[in-house]
C-alpha cells in the first residue's frame, strides 16, 4: 500500500495545493488527488499459507487469501462471522494440486452458510473460491 502523508488539519482545497513527489503506483502530484487515487486502487493480497498440520485453521480478520497445501490431508477452515470481515472478501485456494483427494472444507460460523451450505466443500486439484461476506447470512461464492 502506498503511504501518503499529509497534515489532516488542512482543508480539502488546501490539500489540492500541496505538492509532493509521487512514488509507487501513485502518479498524482497533489495530496488530494493522490489520496483519491490511492483509495480507488484494490488492496494488496498478502496470502497466508495453511497446511494440513494447521488444520483446523481459524480465519483471522487480517487474512485476505489462504493458500492451502492439501498434500498432507483434508484441511478444515473455520470461517469467522461474516460481519467481522467488514465486507472484505476471502480467497481460499489449493496450491498443491491435491484438493480432489484431500478436499478443503470451509466451515461457516454458527448458523451462517456459504451459498446455503455448511460446511462448504472445495474439491478439485488447484480449486479455489472467493467468499464474499454477507452480514447475518454468511458468505456467497463469486461466480
């Protein structure tokens, strides 16, 4: 993530007048436009590696992608309540190519479901899903 430093005491119009040297993926040279550009960019995906030995793994709020090594056996992923995700999707991906023999099981929190299933099976070699949180309901799978 690109860091933009500014004095928050300045008004929006003042921020348009403050210039700085852009870095990384930010190309704007005034603070206000740089902030707007940074906020429109998708967040970086920092995958968390999960192995059979870590199963069952409980998803953390900071997790955005889980790269699952299924070579050791079936892996269970305990999902947090959808409301706790604050709208941030979660990617779950078999990276070892053993998901058909050793499927991943995504277990929703409490009475929540994943597309009306609890648990949600992720089967298939190199299979993966993106789970989109729906507060009070659980998760939906992206098409």
